[in-house]
C-alpha cells in the first residue's frame, strides 16, 4: 500500500516538473503587469476594516517602487463593497 502511494506521489511530482507553468498563460498576468483585485469595506458599518485595504494598496505601491515582482508591476484593484454582500 505504501509503495503504491509513494509511486503515485512520484508520478504527480514528475508530471508537475515535466510541464512548467508559464506566467504568461495565467489570467491577469502580462509581461509587464500582475493584476489582482479585492473588495474592502471602505464605507458602511465596518468601514474601520477599510484601513487594511489601504495598507495593502500602500504595500503594493512600495513593491512597485522597488521594481515590482520579477520586473512586473502589481496592479491592485481595490473596490469598496460597503460590507454589503450583493455589492461584493
């Protein structure tokens, strides 16, 4: 039983190593940009948590000022959801 599990594990590892993922094949990634998004409660009943989103925006600005990630700028799209599920 253990040898079967080990063989299956090696097969999975080998298949992952055989076909490397390319960043260009992923949605939101181009040669110059990594685009990610989030919603935060910048307004509404829990707007105090919006400071987390502002901190994340500032962090990615710092990353971009230092050259980005592997030369790609991070474009964080952060929208206000007002803590309303249908709006999110």
